[in-house]
C-alpha cells in the first residue's frame, strides 16, 4: 500500500467522539517555542496581513458599496446590474482560486502572489477607463478575478502554515484581520475623496494602493524557515486526489458553505431587519458596529483557541453561538448578543477552515485544497443575500431567514463534529 493511501485510511476512520477525547494527544508547543515562531515569522506575518488587506477581496469586493451610487449616477446603470460585477468575481474565485493555489503548491506562493499583485492593480486601473458600456465594466472585473486570484487568503495562508505550527491558529487569525481593518478605515476617507475628485480618481488611488504589499512580499515573504527551534519544517500531506476521497474534505465543504450561506445574507440585511422591528437607525448603526468589532474578536479568539484546543470543538462552539443568536432573532429578540454572534462566526470561519485544511490534509497540496474550500465559501456568501431577500419578499419579514439560518448552522456544527481526530502524520 502506498504512503498516501496509508495516510488516507488513517484519517478516514469514523471516530468522531473518540477524536474529541484524544484532542490533547499532540503537544501544542511551549511558550518559548511559540515566541520563537513569532520572532522568526513576524516579517512574513506582517507581509501577509497587509497583503490580504490590500488583496482582491478587500479592494475590489468589499469596497463596492462605497462606489455603487457614484457608478449609478455616472452611467445610469441599475444597482442590480452593478452588483453583477461582484458575482463575476465570486465565480472567478471559485474557478481560478484553486488553480492559483495549485500553482502556488508547485512553484511556491511568493512568485504567484507577486504576479497577482501587479495584475490586480492593472485590472483595477482598467475599471477607471470604462465609459458607458457595462460589458467593459464586467470585462474588467473578469480580468481582476483571474489576475488577482493569487492575492486572496489561499496563497498567503500557505506560507504562514509553514512558518507557524505551534501558533498557527493565531497567526492565521492575525493575517485575516487585514480585510476587516481596511473595511473599517476606508469609509472614513473614500467618500470624501469621491466627492472632491470623482470616482475615477478615488478608484485609481485604490489601484495604486493595491501595489503596497509588493515590496513587502518581495523582501520578506520567503517560502519557509530553515527551522523552528530544532524542528525542520517539511511539506508533508495528501495529494489533491487523495483529499477529495476523504469524508473530512466533504464535511468541510458542507460546513463552510452553510456557515457562509447562513451569515453573510443575515449580516447584509441586519440593519433593515432592525429597522423593521422598530429599532431606531442610530441604535441600529450602533449594533452594526458591534458586528464589526465581534468579527475582529472572532479572528483573534478563534485563532488562539485553535492553538490550544481540538479544532472541531472550537468550530462547533462557534457555530452554535451564532445559531442561538439567530434563533433568538427569529423570535424577534434581537439584542447585542445577536449582533455579536453574527460577527463572531463571520470573523472566525475563514481562519477555522484554513487551519483545519492544513491540520487534516497537510501542506503538500494545501493551497489547491483550501482554494476549493474558500471558493465554496465565496459561493455560499454570494448566494446568501439573494436567499434572505427572497424569503423576505415571500414571507414579508426577516423572521424566516433567521430561523433557516439557525437551522443551517446546526447542520454545519454537525458536519464539523464529524471530522474526527487529527491524523498523526501531520
């Protein structure tokens, strides 16, 4: 029997509860070992944090709401037409993301990221040249989705997983604060920039900003350390073909889709739901800020817990926390806890999935595997607002959406619980 087949059989055993009991089998590393990792890997972590923060998802997808009205006023396009562009980006993330990950697994993440940063900036600059045809607008987004695929979490997390073993969860959580920080800061100046100089100038400045990670990645984003302490880092793991034959991969796919499908649409419709219940706009905006803060908390807390506890226990707890909050919201009991619960799972999901993908399948084909998982996550997030809006139109309220989302999260929790124990090999 081949080495990969032996490893495959090892992680495919149906020992869910037993796996949880043996969560502490492997040492998580001493404090000096963790500090040594951060001392050696800090430049890589900083480059990853800034790189993801100025990557395709943050710069092109998350900032679209700031440009919706200017594009509508400039071209007369309907908002539904404009929002097709992020949908194109999502489809490209699903199709091209795994291919970018596969290339990173073969030649290393650094050259893929460097090339993708340049292509992302070029694609963003092309948007400023759009005149009246929305098809050119879509074509620019298509170029961005293909060229910028290497600037997402997929490639950046690969290298962090190599540098950090004992503090891997925290390192991934810190990296993924980049988009949250950008989303929190850009509304403070982008609208004013648009008012003073127009949307083309503001978007062009963002295209230039997309190049900020370039020198950091070039100088500091080495593929792997020579050693962490006395332990050499080796890229062991399963091949992609072996991974897709495991039950763990498909449970991850189910869980990540349902987590995104349950929470993204709820988040995007949270303020309208609050207003529908008679909560004032000022109080509603305050609760939205709680969601944003809890997203950051979700990244830090989940990352820390993943380094200390068995990952499925952490994942189940995160999804149940959010499910309870959404269930209460379905009953009309929206509170600060609901806002916290929604943001917490939104902040923790990508960190959790990046961690378990490396932990269960190793790093041999990590980027391609996580590329597929991340792509499914993107599809779930894209479909979620449409689903919630449809339910609202059919039922006349957001209550059904909250109930269904809570139920989906319960299924996600079961899927995570069924992952079973870690493989001993990696």
